[in-house]
C-alpha cells in the first residue's frame, strides 16, 4: 500500500471517529436533556416518528451505494463523461423519489394516530412533526447525491468535518429552543433544517472538486440501466436493514405504548452508537475494494478482507465487553436508574448478535464494493421478514424484551452461520484461515480489558459520571498497552502471505478473476 493511501485511510478514519465522538458526546448530553424536557410520552413519539420516516430510506432503491461504487471507479479511470452521467442521472432519479416521498407523507398524515397508540393531546403535534421530518427526508434524497460522490472519491474527511459543525450547531439550537419552552415541533425544525444546510454545503464542495456540469443531456438510459443492475440487489439489503433495525419501535408503538418505546430505545441507542463507531472504520472498504476489483487485485482483496475485519474486531470487542460489564452503570449515569430494569436486558439481547455482525463489517462493505452481494441480500431479506414476524409474536407476551429477541435471533443466524462462509467463498479464503487471522488477536487483546473491568467492579460499582469514566479509562488504558505491545511485535497489522496464497485459495482466486 502506498504512503499516500495509508495517509488517506488514517485521515478518513481519524476524522470519522472525531465526528462520531462529537456526535456521541453531544448525544449523551442531549438525549436525557430532551427526554426530561419532553417526558416519556413525547420522547417516545419523537423516536417513533423518526423510525417511521426511516422507512423512507427504502425509496433509496440502493442508488447511493451505486454512486459510491461508480464515482470511485470512473474517477480512478479519469472518465469524466461517465462520471457526469452518474451524477446527473442519479440526481434526476432522486428528485423524482423526493417528490414521491412528499406525496406519501401527505397521504399518511391523517392516519398516523389511527394506527399507533398516540395520546390524544399529542396527536395534532405528531402529524405536524411527521410532515416536517418527511419533507426533510424528501429534500435529502437529491442532496444526498453529493455526499455519496464525496465518499466515492474517498473524501470522507470533508463529509465528517461538515457533519461535526452541523452537529454542534444543531445541539446548541436544540438547547436554546427547549430551554425557552419549545416542544416537539421546534425540536423537529431544528433537527431537520441544520442537516439540510450542511447538505447544501456538501453539494457546493462536490461540484467544485469534480467540476461536473449539471445538464439534462447527461441523464441517460444507459447510465440508469447500469445503476439499476447494481442497485437492485443493494435495494434488497436496504429493505432487510430497515426490517432489522427500524421495525421495533413501530411494533412496540402499535402493541404497547409510546412510553415503552422510550425504554426500548435507550438500550437500542447504545447498540446504535457501537454500530456507528464500526461504520467509521468499515465504510472506507467499499470504494477501496471497488478499485481493487477493477484492477484485478485479488490478493489485495483477500488481505483487505482479513485486515479490515481484524480492524473492526479490534474496535467492537472491547466495546462489547465494556457495555456488558458496565451497561447498567452507563444507563444509570446517562438517563437515570429507573430505566435500568427494562433497558439493560434489551441492550444485552441486541448487543450480542450485533457484535458478530460488526466484527464482519468489512465483509459486507467489500461485498457491496465488488458487486458480489447477491446471495447475502437474499439471506438478509429472509432474516428481516422473520425478524418482523417474531417481534410481533413475542412482543405481546414478553414486552420490549420479546421484541428485542425477535430481532436478535434471526440476526445471529445470519451473522454466525452464513456471512463468514459466504465472504470467504467469494474472496477465496478458507474459513478457518479467515477466522484465525482476523479474530484471534482482537480476542486475546480484549481479555485483559474485560478482567480489569471485572476487578474494578469488585472494588465499587460506579453510579456517577466521573467514577464511570475512571473505570473506563483504566480498562481501556490496559487495552491500549496490549495494542502497543502487539504493534511493537508487528502482530497487530501483519498478515502472513501464506494465509492468503495457499493452493486451494489460489484456485478460488482464479474463479474470482473469471467472475470479474
């Protein structure tokens, strides 16, 4: 790997983590602030509306991943004409999708309180909030073309720094408006308008970098067909993702109450924060694998599969250990002790299968980057359908914990039984070789951290922010020393050539090249 590529990777991941750190820090402060200002019922509606409008992401049709793939490919080839066609064709398609989203929002407004158990005093407010959020999502579709183009150019750092500024400004305005007596509608306006302004800035930056003209003549059927062929299977994965992670609040809201959504969302949000941390690492592997695939570098793809998933495991495994051992203290310090009894079990149930998925986050991105995601899409679609059915069945008997189990069980089957085998088959690695080289070192490095946390728990259980931070700093300091030792011994990032070039795997490489 060239020095410039390493520098770009470090810059992208570093800025992603900084942006995520700012987002998490602000979220840790804002979530309890909003919760206690609005109350459980209104906060539950807030979560519910965003869960419903999250389904609008289905209208993406997998186009955004196509933008990342083909901008990366055509920019590397210096093909400015095809680059202009991709930008303009997707911009036209997204504009049409945005108009459809507005129509769906208007059509759904009158039926919102008929389907969900919303208190009568909040029904009118809920409808207006639904309109505000739905309209912002509609505008976000065409503006999202330019964020996807920056990712395809591997300029994640530009996206991240703009997101940091947007997050800080949005948080400040939320505090100001809620402190002065603002409610759900004020919160909705601030939360949606600031990101839209950031999207306009991304559009200007992207057009300045690419110098791509916005012209009707660049909207072509051939480009639309190219994008559709790739995005069709990506669309299946997109639907699966929505069924996985954005049905829970709707199931709970229609079966239980908006207050129950609040208890569920606390545990689920901690898992979501862990997910965002890993995505900061994994997102770079989609354009990188697309470029390697275009160059026919199959050996590089196999090394990327091991190194990428090892990097993800180095991050998610210590997070998993920290949340399992200190999860109750985290919830108590964050939102208060009365949420522990219901939110912590939800956290555990969701965290376990998500850890298996996030430890393989590079695999999923590389499958998308190389266009080898067909079978994975079908499996995840089946998983999503089973998720919904199980959640509906279990929530009525076991409450929010039953809903969490309905999500966790099929997700565990996909991530444990299918994904490792399929990724290894696709990129030409033996499963045992992959598991050994990708996960042994992260697992061993996490053991001292877990033991440190358990030992600290014997001394005292933290109930305050400072004592919680102290325990985490000590344990993660131990983890950091383990990583430094591995780095000094050249263990952490070294990949044995024999691990990716055995005779059996060489045959798989030939097959992979033939598919390419």
